[in-house]
């Protein structure tokens, strides 16, 4: 069946699937879903996967086998559909959420991304990076009221994270919180040592952009221009880009 897929004889795959009683039903369905996907019959592919999901059961090895097969065959649409369904099953949730973030972090909407991170943070409450990432997305949300008690609580949480870990993502998260609270001077302090300002030019695009805006608002146009020069907005993750466009409409 894989050989037929490789040579593009997609119609014959359906025949082989129908006449392969020795192959477990689950794997026949996986291959059939892949064949439909290769034919761009995505609704048919999703329909087969929906019938497949209840057959996966509680065996993590079987779930990983199916997902890794879809991943290896580059059926990412089908893979992500299965993963989203599996996030609702506690035994598979960690694996499914981690894989979803791997494949969809760059294209997901903010609320969708935040939902996945919140669930993953609940599963792994001891992971500081997950908690910081979740906090960062909350502060990035254009709908967050400012000023507000909610914002103040998020800033306090970000301050605690920054003091405890001193990770770059914790510092930029705290800086973002102060920026949302109309306190660019505090944002500047949150970024870290003044002599280390160039580190933000080598960070992810959204962080470079935020750092450049903090320096701009603190009347340091030279550093702002240097940091802003290397930002590629086209490569920025969707959630970050859309949020930053809403928060800084005059800078895009």
C-alpha cells in the first residue's frame, strides 16, 4: 500500500484495503485515510479518521504508532485532526498536546494556542517554561483589559517567574506585562542588564519586536532601530503577529 502511494496509484489502494482481511482494521483505515488525503478528498479522509479514533483505545503505543505514521507520510492535516480528538482523553493528552504544539504552534490562533498550553500546564504544573509560555499568551491577548486587576495579577505572576528563573522568556513576559500596563520604564528594567540589550536581536521575532518597542517608548531610537531591522514579520507565528498588530497597529 505504501508502494502504491509512492507511485501515485491511489485508486488501487482502496481496492487493496478492501481485499486485505489479514491487515488489522485500524491500519486499513489509516492507509485509506491517507489515500483520500493524497487525492485531496479531505472530507472523506476525516470521516475515516473519525471512525478510527474510537478503535485506538488506551494503548499509548498504538496511538503513537498511528500518529507517527501519519506524520511520516506528511498527512499533517489528518494527524492534527486525530491529535485534537486525543486531547480530550487524559491518557493521551500530554502526547497529543505536545504534538499539536509541534505542528500547529506557528499557524494556530491565539485562543486555540492558549487552550492547548493551559491544558499542558495543568498536566505538568512543575514545568516553568510551559507556565511562562501560558502567561506570555495571556498578556499578549489584545482583549485583556488594561488597566485591570486581572492584568495586575498576571504582572505579579510574571515578576515571580522572572525572579525565580531569570529565563529570557520570563523577562520578556514581565516586560510585556508592564508594557500592557502603560509602564515602559518598568518594561525596560524587566528586560535585564542594559549592556545585554543586543541579545534580543537573536531571539524570536516577536520578542525582538517587543524589545524594540520598549526602547522606542523609552526614547532610545538607536537601539529600537537596530532591534527592529532584523525582524521578519512573514516568519512570525500567527498568534504573535496578529496580537502584536492589534497592540501596535502603527508599527506594522
